[in-house]
């Protein structure tokens, strides 16, 4: 069942969108690629290099054709969950592919505490039920495991929720932190992500918020 979420402290229309066409249809009509430029994608990969577990099971939420995982990274299972089958099929790093529109069904198809890390790149802007999805992410993560949320200033205006569009870029990081905190994540770390110094062909600012599932 699809719908928008009423989150305490937010306007009732905060997570509504202009275009309510099912995401599986909307993204099937568009190139399954990232809106980030090459520098931004490299910056995200650099963050993942230092944050993702070696040999573990990782989940890329709202995955597209690019997961930005480091080329040398090796995982026991790299799971991609997204609304576009074409994008998932085009993603070379995934070992498992699951087609699911989180706005229609926010329940993740995994057992409790089975995932070593979750990445969510340029996806939170489009979630109409963000708290439910983040609480599901918390449920499936192992204790101490990270959820890595990254985003640039680029997004599909037709599909981004009202709150995301109304905020200035730096305030979107605060929104993400608030939602992660409400969902139960701890040890929140917020900041900008930058690519290696020798990479100059980039314009997009990339922001990251990393939260961890509390232990105990």
C-alpha cells in the first residue's frame, strides 16, 4: 500500500510529491544512471572505501545502475534493491537484485540483523515514508553496522518530496540526521565528502550522514 508518512514535528505535506506516478513506471522511462557528476561519484566511492566492511553483506537501497562501491571491494553479497529492473540489471557490482518500490512497500525482505552495512545514495529525497524505511534499515542491520546516506544537490524535482525541495542544501543534512535519530540510529556523523585532491573535474557538493545501529 502506498502513502505518505505523518512524522511528528513535520508538516502533514512534508513528504508529498508533485508526481505520484509509481516509481517503477517513472524510472523505467528514464536512463538508469546517477545524477551525480564523475567527481561526486568518486567522492562517494572514497567514503565507501573507508566505511564498508570487507567481505560482508552490503545492501544498496534505492539502487540504480551505479552503486559507487570501490572497484577493489569484495563482498560476500552485494544486494541492490531498487524500483528499476533495467537499472539493477545494468549494475555490474551487484550479486543479488531485488525490484521493489519502497514508497509502495517500505518493508525490507530480510531477516533481523543480517546486513553488515547499508548505503543509500541520492535516494532519501524521494521517500514518502522515510521513517518507516529507516526503521526497517535499523531492523535488518547488525549491531554497530552503519547506514551511509549520501546526496548531492541534484534531484528529480517531479519526484523529490516537498520538504526536501523547500530546504537549503546544508539543511537537508540536518533533516537526514533528524530522521536517522528518530529511527533509532546513533553515533551520527555528518559532513561533506570530497574526492581525491588530484581530481578537479567535479562540481557537485556531496553531503553524507552516517548512523550506526546501537549495540545492546
